[in-house]
């Protein structure tokens, strides 16, 4: 008996010891794997090689967010841009300044205007051979200098960004203001643009490099893992719908779909196409911070006013005019980065593009009304959903299905008539109605008129 007891104790002791050994081995393995991962820093590579606009703004937002999610050790932001929208550049600059991960700008050819602002916000700046940085004057779509309020704002954020990163604020301001004279570097009347050697000499570039390897070696990192950040398929589709040309087509479908649905109520396809276009127009702009809630509400109110004018109120009056103003106005405002009608930092070129896009969509929809409207009735799709045949009398169709007169005939109410229902005469059931009074079930009735498809009856007293 003692032998079995000793074996049982030995088994329990061995089992407990094995569990401790396995736990220790597991912890050791985890620490070893984590240690191995930390031995090779992770570098996230972002690329902005286009105009700074809502699309690049969202790309940078998602990229910096992803860097935090994967615990990236370094971020390299490769830039080749001539600038773009000031408000979007300011958004990117702010995110970079708030970032807790070291971020290096790699200027691979050009970092002009908004690109210069973004570069200066980074912890370090590296440039490839033949690159340049500067020329940050705010300009309109035609290349002319924007009003002074935009220049003043750009000067202030360029100066404050340079100060935050320990760079010469006066030189940063000279990239915007042509009146600042920096002796041999920049003469009065020309904004400052620095070549690679000039940028290195004046603290706006750490070194001339050929690529990521040179940048990381200068940071003391020989071995590292790199991941290039790219947008997913859904984000690429969202970026596509932010294109002004695509927006114009969506606006055409929105307006055209609503018009054709009002002209042919019940078909369903035009309003379905319009609803899809509305979603594709508003959702990408909403995700990019352009479409505010009040702008979407404004659009909905506009559509409601138009429907009230067309379906409820005869003619075309105040409701219709307000509906058009609200609808078209919201479509324009959605494309502009305004703060409840505050256009302080919205350039005239952006307003022109937005108005032109909506106008083009409206023009295409108008052409569709006149050209496509006549062809719609002949299309295969319309013939599938709409009745095409006419019910002629010579083919046997008639609104009076009863051949002989029923006036004066008597019978009983087959159902309750309030005021319509069914009656029974000579064992046959007919549709019937009264003059407006109530007749109960199984009550004697008399037919007083047989015009139309139902018999008019009265109660026999």
C-alpha cells in the first residue's frame, strides 16, 4: 500500500516540476523572440509623390496611424512634390509634429511650397542629388500669388515649424516672403529655394544620400527591417472618387437619377443609381474631413424641398428654388475645406474647381435630360420595367367587364361594404360600392348603376 502511495506522490511531484519547466521554457522563448525582434529596428517607408491634397492628406494620416499600430522604430517620408493645398499640408505638418516616432524626410527631387513645410516639420531632412527645397509662396491655380492673408499664415507656420525643429526661422520665412533679403543666399524680390549644398550649409539638410540605406547608416542603424506603406484596395477606391472628374460624373448621376425618378415614378432604377452616386460622393469626402455633418443635412433638406415642390405644391416656387440652392450649394461646399462658411484658408482656385465640377455635372445632367430622355423609353431596360402595350377595345380589353345591364337586379352583400366590398347576385360574386353609406354583411341590396368595373348598390329596406 505504501508503495502505491509513494508512486502517487512521485507522480504529482514530477507533474508539477514538468509544468514549471514548461512555463519557464515558454517565457524564455517569448523573451528570446521579442529580443530578436528588437535587435532589428522596423522602418516604415511612406511616399508622397504627388500634389498635396485630400488624397495625400488621408494617405499620411493612415500611414502615421499604422506606424503606431506596428510600433515602428523609424519613419522615412519620401517626398517629391511641388506643393498643393495649404490646409491639407498643415494637417500633415501637425500630425508629424505630434508624432512620438523619429521621422526623417527624404527629398527625392523636389519639396516645394507645401512639400517644404512638411519637410521642415520632420526630425531630420535628407536630400538626393539635384534636389531642392523651398519656394513656399502660396499661389492660385493660375500661378499668381495668393492674397496676403494666405501668405501671412504660411509665413507664420513656416517660422513656428522651423523653430520647433531647431532650424533657422528667418530662412524658413524667406521661402514664403520675397521681401526678406538673406544677402548671398536669397536676394530681395525672390523667394528662397535651397539646393542640396545650400540646405546642408544652412541646417535644412543633414546630408546628401542615395537612398534609405544611407539615411539609416547615418542614424547608426546598420541592420533593419523596412515596410513600404501602401493604401488598401478600399482606400484606393476612396481616393479615386475624390478626383474632380469622377465627382462631376457622380453629380450628373445624382441630379439625373432624381429627375428621371420624378418623371417616371415607380421605376426604381434612376433613384437607385442616384442613391449609390450620393453615397460614393459623400462618403469619401466625409472620411477625408471635407464633408461636414451640416453640409450633408443641407443636401438632404434640399432634396426634400425639391420633392415637396414637385409632388405636393403645384408650379415651381420658393420651395423649389430653395431646394436647388441647398442641393447644389451643399455639393459645392462638400469639396471645400471650409469651417461653416469660413473660407479664410480656402484658395480661390479650390472654389473655382468646386464650382466648375458641380456646374459640369449639372450641364451633363441637363444634356442627359434632353438627349437621354427621349431614348430612355426605347431602351431595353425601360421596356423591362415599364408597361409598353396598350389595351385596345378591339383586342377585347374594356373597362366594363359585364356584358348585360345589371341595373335593378337584387342580391345580398357578400362582405361588409364600407363603402366598397363584394356582393352576390344569382350565385355570382361582383365587386361593388355604395354611395358612401355602410352596409353590413348578408344584407339585401339592389344595383343602381353598373358603369365601370364595380356595381353601385343600395340597401333594400
